[in-house]
C-alpha cells in the first residue's frame, strides 16, 4: 500500500554563475519540507538565501558600495535511493522563483548613507544530488 510521511531538512548550497563574471559565486542556506511517499518519492517546498552580500563594487575611490544577494523559493521534487540504509543518496530538482537583489549604499560620513535596492527576477531550476544519513534507528529517511 501507499505509505505517506513527511520530512524537513536544512539546505546548504553553492551557486556558481556561468553566465556573468559580475555575479560570481553565492553560498546560501535555507530549509525544505516535503511529503514523502513510500519513503522514496517526495514533493514539497523550499527556500534559500545567500548568507552574505557579494561585493561587486568596481572602485573604492568613492564612498559607494554595490552588493548582491541571491534569493530563491519554490517547488522541490526528488527521489531517495535505498532510504532505509544508514547512508543513502537523494536526487531531485528545486524549481521556482529567484531574484538577484542589488544594494547600493552611498556613505557621506560615518552614520549617514542613502540606500538603493533593485530586484532582478528570474526562473530558477536547481538539480541536486545529496547524501543523507540516518543517525538513529527510528529514522527512516
């Protein structure tokens, strides 16, 4: 029969831009929660955000900094290979909405600055391959 359960987990991710050297690499953290069918197939939702802004300032001659953040959220689907083993593989796809968030700060003196923020929305599709561990006997996947 069909067995239905669920899970939640933390995500750490390294996103590397191949389309623009300006964007660079982002280290992101987030969370995912899903409904699990027969301890193998899952469908759920996720959200991640870059940990620290990436400094894209071209020159330090003026007192303006430009920084980027990367945020994404959406649907998560995947499959767990031999989920009852202590260590097992998972592969899947996280897809949905993402955006680059650009911050520009202009400092005139220590505590005074103007702030500008813009968003560049995009479609995000992130395939993933993960290793999972069942630390306790009552953990199933």
